[in-house]
């Protein structure tokens, strides 16, 4: 039994999709564009789903859109975005600059994980899907998701430790 | 590190669940005992804990208000209705003004899509390049060629150009230059082609024959007028509305006497 995806409720998933997009892209600006393109793609025609899992479906579209965009980006030149301090929109929902920076670093680390590990972590830890939903969305077995998520967390922890050590090194260097 | 003997050693799934707190009570005691007996497993759980804490801290990140506005517009770019707005419109800043595109046309030209409201949302996007880089780039080429240079407000008003972006609105070129002054940001967009439609609820002002229309959108003030038949859209924080009007009519060669 299939049902139609309700466009009026897409916005309910926006925050989570935005974080997932950020985890895939590693850049806030790219994440915004990716979410917009994903929603535009979904809204282009009526979507029939065979389960209640809207979020899993949207993750699948998000990933496909991301891969398409990456392929297209390889074929064209692109200027670098402005740094964060030149963010041009006053957004009262935005976090403090130092918090935003830490988040930027984390999402960049997530984006740098091997694709399979990154996708598992994005689906489960960022998006909040169950193992079963994640396996369906990513079209792999649940056992594969488990292994990839485990390795993703360990790699991310390792990368965070490395960042922390690097910061301490910089501070030590300044003190000397 | 995979355990197949379910009762003897924790499985990988057990370790994941223990770390993120989703392990069932019936398994928890046994798994915790196994972890307590193994420094390797303790290190595993601690590492997962660090990663999870960082991810949880980052899940407070919310989609920016500007993205919500863009998505509402993407959902219904030519909307002329005020009812049945999507649920996400209530979650952020109201952007009803952006979606309302009644057929009032600047300067009496033909109504075309997209709208001024659509052009105004470009100001809420990030710049693609600093103006120093874009100075000789393609983004600023067509406005210069059309005799529509972006103004230099640095000397008179203290607004310096800090970034530029180029978009296409239904196939038309739209170039936006971002200006900054002591933390205040304004964006100036020029859209090529015939005049764009604006919303019905706009305030009308004139200055030496120049017709300016202003309206609020998403917590920002938007001022729009025509230069050589092309649509100009200036937007900034709502408190800057009077400044935007002054900027719009200022002529670099003649000041306010144009």
C-alpha cells in the first residue's frame, strides 16, 4: 500500500536534513544548497512511498542529489565561499560564533570519513534513523550498517583527539 | 572486533548500544561486566562516547532562517495565496511577503516571473566570492556592460562592498553585491530583463521621478526600483529601511540631485 509524501510536512524534517547535508558536504553553504536542491527535486512531482519512513526516503534523495552535485561540480570552476565572519545574514537563530566554528570543524571531520562510514553515522547518529531504517535508506544490510557505524564513531573520536592535540600544540607554542 | 558468541562476548551492536544508551536492560549488566573486564572494550566505549558527545552537541544546529525562506519559495515560487502556508513557515521568520506576489508591476511594464520577492531572497544567501576577487570576474561584467555599475558607498555612507554572488532567476542573470558597515549588512541585487512583479502591499516613494517601492520580508526591509529598465533590489535589516531608501536614490556623480 503506497501513500503520497505530503509536501506540507517536508519542513518538519528540515533541521535534521540540514545536519545530515552538512555531514555529507562538510560545508554549511553547500549543505544549504543541497537541502534546497533536495526539496526542489522532491517537490517536482508527486512522490509515492511504500512505508511511513519519510526521513529515510528524504535521506536517499539527499544522498543522490549530493552525488549528482559532486559529479557536476567536477565539471565546472567554483569560487571559494566567504569565510564565516563574512556571513551576510542576520539570523537570530544562529549560534555564537565560537560554537558555530566548533560545529563546522566537527561536520568537516564527519564529511572526511570514508563514504560508507560517514553515511552510517549521518543516518543514525545525526538523522536519528533506526538501524533498519538506515539499512533500507542506504540499501545495505543491517549488519553492514552496524559495522560501519562502529568504525565511523571510532574514526571520528580519533580525528577529534587529533584536533584536540593540535590545538594544545598551538597553545604550547604560543606560551613558549 | 566482532563477537559472534552472543552470550559470551558483547557484539558490535551491543557496544554501539551501550555507548549511545540504547542497550536493553536485559543485556546491559552482562555487557557492562564484559567491558569492565577488558581495557580494550573500555577504550572502545570511551572513544565512542567522545564521538557521540561531539555529534550530540552539533545536533543543536538548526537550519538557518534564510534556508527556510528559500524552501518556502521553492515549494511555491509563484504563489499568490496567503492561506495553506506550509508548516515550516511558522517555525522561522515569516516570509509571507516573499510568497505573496500579486500582480503589481514596477513602472508599468509587463508582469513576468520571477518576482522581486524571489530576487530579495538572494540577499539571504552567502556570497560566492569577495568583491576583490570578483572585480574582474563574470559576475560584475553584465551590469557594467549594461551601464549599471554597482555604487561605491564606502566614502559617503561607510558601506564597503564585501562579497558578490551570481544567480539565475528563471533564466535571468541576477547579480548581488553585499555591503557591510560596522556589523550592518545590506545586499544590492540587479536582475536583468524586463521589470519584475512586486507584491501588492508595498509603500510607494518617489525621488526626482524615481519610483521606489518598499516592503518587509522575512524580518528584512526590501526596496526596489528600476535602473535602465532593469530591476534593482536593495535589502537589509528592517531597522535600515530609511537608509536603504537613501542609498537607493543616491547618485555617485550628483549626490541626491539626480
